[in-house]
């Protein structure tokens, strides 16, 4: 009897648990939003446009559940990566005003947003961070898109 261990249910469960643990470590990492606003975001250039759009769309919909759809202006560092452009488009699609380097009115609620996208063991770990909430999730990525591979990780601050 030949059993392929890479496809067995216990091995997949351990692998999923390891990815969730890696995501938790990622979320508790050192990069955060400083007192002066936004830090640099990062995404690997090899993520395809459709995968970046799928991840950005899912993460922004989850962000909207936490901060309210279209209720704030989002401050985002300019980025030419596929994910940076997809994130900006998804934010605008949910009704958020997006500013990059512009100043806003003093009465405008501005939410600084930072993202990190990491490729880990054939999956992608995505994190969105604001001053009050961090969201993270692992995704299985193909050339034609991406699907969630883990539950959403949510951390609230203060």
C-alpha cells in the first residue's frame, strides 16, 4: 500500500496550521504604522494581475466590515506593483477616497493603510494594517486568480 503523504488529510491539516501560525507571526511583526502616518508597503512583483485583484478585493471587503464602507479617506503610499494598483482600485470600488501624498482637510477622517504581501511555501500571505485594525489571510494563487486558503485573522488595537 503506497500512501502519498503530501496529499493525506493529516499532512494538509498540519500544513494549514503551520501557515496560520506563520500568518500570526507575520501579523505580530515589527512593521507597523508609526505616529507620523504611513510606512512603506511591499508586494512581490511576480503576483499576477488577476491574483492581485482577487486578493485586494477580498481584503478590502473585510476591511470595510471593520471600518465601514466608504466612511473614510484612505492614505496609501504610491506603488506601481500589481497589488498596489489593485488595492487602490478595490478601495475606490468600495467608495473610499484614496490619497497618496496630498494633504486633506482638517475635518476629513484619514485612515493610513499599509499592506504586506509575502510568498510562503506556494501560498501568499496578505496583511492590511491601519492604526486600529490588522487583517491577514493566506491565499492559494494561480495565474488566473487567488482563493482564500485560511480563515481571516483579525487584530484590533486600542
